[in-house]
């Protein structure tokens, strides 16, 4: 009995092993058979001698027919993947040649091995790995170098997207489709990352908060990010499509096409744009992606142009600069357009070489100070571990009387190139607050030269005005040279102290204002008067004609003409911001009309003015939307409203945690409140890391508070797109003025 039970036990233990081995054998045989059936030519329905145009045409037709979003056949997804992979093989001549000779589909596999390893061939074609048997897939390629986290994305990647575009892949651990695009993604990274493209990977399982911010709710997804704007990729995942998608993310006017007819105007544009010019000469008719990416990075500093050396309409341009036509060449021009100040020539242009070339020449010899950012870069704040930097500033005008003096100042700067000196100029009319601070509110008829050294980011400078003014004479040049020599020997030469205001941004986009300010203010009244006269005149005409035999319907078009939307008064040039009080709270929130949203800024008494100015500036471009209303709530008067609202949102169980709202200071928070549907979207302020309570001056407090709303404009764009997470509440908290105390 014992022996029998023992044999039976061994048999029971043997049968599962035999069963598992049989299943694996059958599965292997089926995979080998399937691998032999994969033929990219037959899948695309083309012959082995088909041209690239025929292959591309067949791929487009089949991709349109079998796209899973359009074709509901259960086999559509697998068929679409086969079509995409077939096109990827046949559209590349090297891969196509390898497949024709060896049956090889992976260019990393050694030649000749595919004929003896059918299962491996199928494995490499369709990207099977451990997760076919439900084991976690390997992250050999998607390592920590590319993995993105919520805080890292907002602090590093989002600001960096204004200098270079990003491709972000959204994936997850058990995503079978993600394995299909992995080889294409890897090749794309290896090809585009050296050109300066940024890459990132977001795991849905671990970074749900970041995925919600991106608006990505399924894997795999590919997202493009440029200039802070998010765009989703919706084509077949092949390298060619990804590169086209990346180029579409870039602005269209990055590089200007230059020829014999427009090159002089392009080079002379340095004065109006305040930027050096770069010309790239190459033999290909299409501007390379490498050059476009470089132009995108330095677009705020340098203007880029491209010359096709192979074109027949550029002989004068090529002869002008006597170029070698066998290698790409970059020329950089500044104020003197007859001769470039720097040149590089190389058969294989690398991104690092181009970056160094442009970075070393991204300012004019004497640039005009048109923004605070440019002032900060040209004239950095003095630091103990760095050598002193002095800014020699010419305060001048735009009129013809100043032109000779301006040119003489440029000549003087070109002859006195020293690392310790930075030359620049400003127009007195454009930068009046700065000029008043340096000239003690004195209006000068002639140009003045001021030498200054910046001591703090708050605007404090030590300076001295060079006496005798500046008209560009040889005597003026000699006197200025003596003063600069004395300054370098004795830094105490700068005896005056001042705090400079922030410079006006002259290059900021301005709405066209063809009429004067006074006329624009009375335009609504004039429009109302003319509309009334027009309606009165129309009524008289209708009454006159109504006595005739013409039917009344004849005059309907005329009646409707008086209500043409184009005749409405122009949009206001200010933002109406209402305070939420016990009187306005019900109408502006609780009983807000369906589809309308109230954007509310939370502030306190100490930061009220600074935050309201910044708030109005950031939301001004959205003030024409009829469904948006703008308000502010004083947290000093209503201390409990904001905590009550956040607790109510957490109570109903939101997907986004609000646990990080630990501080009792809610100034700078902005809420988009939908009173009808009882939800809100939350904007958290940008903290600079400084404590306003510890600031030594009122100006520094205002500066810190001012920067809390730096990213509000981007948040408003996502609000209009509907991609912000929504926090629902069961009921709006009450607003009780009597229970709060005034700070």
C-alpha cells in the first residue's frame, strides 16, 4: 500500500511537469510558425522592387484603414502594429537591405542569425519580453536618467522647455503596447538627444499626479512640450513621424531664408531687433533640424538666417563673403555688417560647437538695454568671489541729432574691449524711470555717459556721471578714457548711491493702438452716440418706406445691419476685479450662471497692491472671455474660508491630495470657482524661498510677493483648455465678515 501511494505521488508530481513542458513546446512552435509568416512586403501589399513612393502610399492607405480609432475590428490594433513595423523596415534602405538579404528586422542583430533563430526573430520583431508571461518588464533603457517626477517637471523641465523642446513618453509596468514602441523610442532618443532635444518618461503607476497635470490618462502616450505648451502625438510611432511632430512644435519663423535680394535688409535688422545675426551656408535646400533647434534656444538673443549654396539665385551673396562651398559655414555679424566678427566651418556641425559659437557672441558690441533680464546679464551684480564688472551706460535719444554721438560711442567701445567693462546704451524716452534715477530728474538736451556698478538684485548701484556730457568728439573720447583708467585703479571713484527701478520691457508684445489715449477713452461714448443716430436714421427710413407698397420684410436686412458685432465698442484696456464680500459672495459664486467661472485671487492687506497688479497683468489676455469673472478675497477678513474650502474638498475624496497645504498663509493662491457645478481648480503660488517677514526693505517684500504669480498665465491657459484637475465640494463655505478680524 505504501509503495503504491508513493508511485502515485510521483505520477501526480510528474504529470504537471509534462503538461507545462508540452504547453511551452506548442507555444514555441506556434511562435516560430508565426515568425515565418511575417513578411513586410505582403503586409503592405507591395512587390520587392517597389519604390519608396509606392511603399509610402501603401502605408498611408493601410494605416488609415486599420487605425484602431477608426476601425472597430478586434484585429485592427494588431494589424496596425504590423503595418507600422513593416513601413519602419521598408522605409529605411539599410533595414530593407538587411531584410532582403538575411530576413533580418533588427539592425542590432548580427547578420545571418535570423535564419537559425526563428523565435528570436519574432521576439525582436514584435518586442516580446518577460511581460508576455506577466513578469515586470525590464527598465534597461527607461532608467532613472529619463524618469520624471512631479516636482522635477515643474522646477526643471517646464522652464527648460522655453530653450529646447521635449518628447515625453507615458508608460506603465503592465502595458503591452508600450513594448511595441520601445525600440522606436530608443532609436529616436539616440538620434535626437545629441541635437539638443529633451526626453522624459512618466510612469502612470508611480506619477499619477504628474500624469494628471499633463492630461495623460492612458499608456502609451507621447507628449510634446515646447514653450510650456503641451501637445499630444496622434500618429503611428515611427521615427519619421516623431521627427515631423517635433519640428511642428517649434515656432515657424525661427530661421529666415536669405538670398541676394534680402540679405542686406536681414543684416541691417540688428538695430531694430537689438540682436546679432547668424548666417548658415549649406548645400541642402532644407533647413536642418539641428539648426532649427539652435535657433530655438537662442531666439531671444540672436536672429538666424539660412542660405542654400546650391540655389542659383545666390551668386552675389556667395561672392561677397568668399565661402568654401564644400563645408557648412556659420557667419556671425554685429553692428558692422560688411564683415563678420566670427566664423566657423566644419563638415560635421555638432550641437556643442554651435552652442559655444553663439553663446560667445550673443550680445552686440554695444547693446541697447531693453529689458531687466538683459540688464541683469550684461551688468551682473558684484560678488566677492568674482572680478568687478563696470557698466558704461550712454543715455541718449533716437533723434537724428544723436546719431553721430551714438556712432562715436560704438567706435569707442570697439576700441576698448576689456573684460571688466560692459558698454550699453538706453533711450531716455523709452526708459524714463531709470534715467530719472541716474540724472536726478534732470532733462538733458545732450547725451550723457554714466559709469555704474550693481551692488544688489534689489536695484542698488554705485555710479558716477562723466562730466561734460557726450557729443562724440575726440576730446570726449579722451576724457572718458581717462575716467575709466582712474576707475580701474581706484574703485572708490564711484561716489553716488541710488536704487534703480525695474527697466521697461520694450520688446514685450503690445496690442496695436492706432489712436491716442484720450481718443480711446471717449470711443465708447462716441460709439454709443453714433449707434443711436444710426438707429434713429434707420427708423425714419423705415417709416418713410412703410407708406409705400413695399412689404415690411424688405427692410429686415437693414435692421439687422445696425446690430453688426463689429460695431461694438472696443474691449477695455483694464481688468475688472471685484472683492468678494458678504454682499457680492452670493451673486459672484453661489448663484453664478451655468458655464461661468469666477477666478479668485486670495490676498492679505500687506500684499494686496503688489498681488493685484501682477494678477491683472497675468489675466489681462483672458479678460475678453465673457464666461470668466475676476475677483479677490481678503484672507485677513475671512480667515476660515480658505481652510474650510480645502477641508471640504478633501472630505469628498479627491484624487489630488491637498496635504501639502500646511501653511496658514494663502496669499497668492488663485481659485477658478464653478459655482453651478460646485468644483474649483487650484493654483499654488511660486515661492522664491525668501521669507517676506525677514526682509530688510519694503521693496524686497514687494518683489518676493510679485513673483508668486509668475506661472499664473500658463495655469490660465490650461484652465481654458479644460485640462486642470477639478476639486469638487458638497457645498460652498459661508463668508462671514463678522467672525473675522481686520489685520
